[in-house]
């Protein structure tokens, strides 16, 4: 148990060792991932920040290597790895759905050295949800508002401070450095248990489609008229995929300037028509309906078929920010009903 001031002091002390980030509100009241300085606490209002946590593991853009575009004899390098960041990162105030997304993304990125190195260098301090927002549905997809998957430490906010539970060994060793920590009292343990018991029922709607969807033969619905109706309103803006913590598609480009260059990878989106355009001019997903169908089939059929869980953690970002109100929860219900 750490009182509020003790938690701030702990963060302040850790800032010598880590770059610290967390959700923070800007002047327009938009909460996003930002640097926290001087023991600053993260924004703890319910819900997830606007941007995705994948930015810490799969940065936009990421330099894969640097090169000399027109090599000369006396060049100091022709090809080299990008400079490493000096300090590891500590991200605080991470909601359990976001932490779980990191685990899901590490399945396809198991052999990706960039992603895995970022995983080694980023420590996640979670914040248990007391109440879900209107767009939260983590329990539908196999998660929990008090889940620990992907986290190093889980924090419960109480009236007088915070109860911190280590999840991994590195989380445990960081907690050893919290000088003003003490054992939680019986009343504080009980308060934590109440959060555990009540948080899942605070979500707007209880439903468990994860296992049902995985069992369903979604390929039989491949040509269902439902996809056309759904895609009619989509404007292919890509907002859903860019904000989604479990969307991980990328493209690669070389940038050169005055003889020096770098190869970068950056986020791409299956909602963009150019995403699947072949050099021949053929485009297997040239029509919008095919792109919309692919986004949902990837999350609800192809990914679980290959890796097990759905590729959605129920964070609700795509529901909250889609300009035409396309709602993945509705898609799940429709697919279950067909
Ligand atoms: S955010 Fe909505 S409109 Fe934009 S691409 Fe996604 S589904 Fe389509
Ligand atoms: S599909 Fe939507 S709700 Fe699911 S993880 Fe992505 S942004 Fe969150």
C-alpha cells in the first residue's frame, strides 16, 4: 500500500532509471499517452487514452536501419543499426485491456526483433478499472477490468492511496524500491476485493461471444448480405485500425536525404484501397465491402484460428471514434445471430 504522496515519490525516484509515460489530459481535454515528469500521476478517469498503447512497442514510424545512399570510401558507415534509446520506459496507468493487447500482438510478432526488444525495454504498470465506460467490453473478448495479462504491476486506486500488486519478477523488484510502502490493512484488502468483484458487472452489457464466435463457422457467412449493408457507411478513413491496439499491419519505405537514408516501417491499414494493390494493378480487395469484411474476419476468425484468442481486447476505441458509428459489438452480435 502506498499513500498518494508515496506513489508520486516512487515515480519520481524511478524517473532516474526510466522515461515515464502515462495517460494525460491536454488543454482540449483529450487524454493521450504523454511523458510524466516530476512524480506526476497519470490521468485516472475511466476509459482508455485516445491513442493506442502499441506506439510503445510498434512505434510510428520505426527506424529498422540507417544507410549511406551514395557510398564513398571515407564514409563512417554504409549500413548500421539505429541508435538505441538511452533509458528503458515505464508506462503507468495502463488499463488491463491495453496490456492484454501487447500479449496478443506478440503472437504474430514472436520472431520480430524490434517488437521483442521494445517489450524488454517497456515496463507496464496497470490500473484496475472500477467502472467500465459505455464503449468498454473487455469481458466479451476474454479479458477482465482487473486482469493482469501483459502487466508487470497492477494498481488498485483506493480513497487514501494505492494498493500495488506485483505480477512479474521485474514488477516485484521495482516495488522493492517503494520506500514508503507498507502492507495493506485488512480493510484495504477488502476494498480491493470489492473492486475485483464489482468491476466486471459495471460494464454496460454482459455477453460472452468470444468462445461462441470461435466455434462458429464464420466462413459460411463470407458472402452474407450483411457485409454489404455494414460497409455502405464506411468511409475507409482507417481511424479504427490506427487507434486499435491489436491492429499491427505495417508498410516499409526508404527515406533518403543528402546521401544518408533510413529504412522505416510505419502503420498501414487494411481499410485503405492501396493496402493490397499489386504491382500488376490487380487488387484482391479493391472493393470497400471486401476491406470491411477482412477487418472483422481477421479479428474474429483468421487470428483466433491461428493463435487462439480473438484479435480484439474490447477497449472500445473503434466504437468511440468511428465517424460513421460502425460498432464491432454489433458485428459480433450479427455474426452470432446469422
Ligand atoms: S473508422 Fe469507421 S469509417 Fe473509418 S475505416 Fe473504420 S469502420 Fe470505416
Ligand atoms: S477492434 Fe476496436 S474494441 Fe477491439 S481492440 Fe481494436 S479498437 Fe479496441
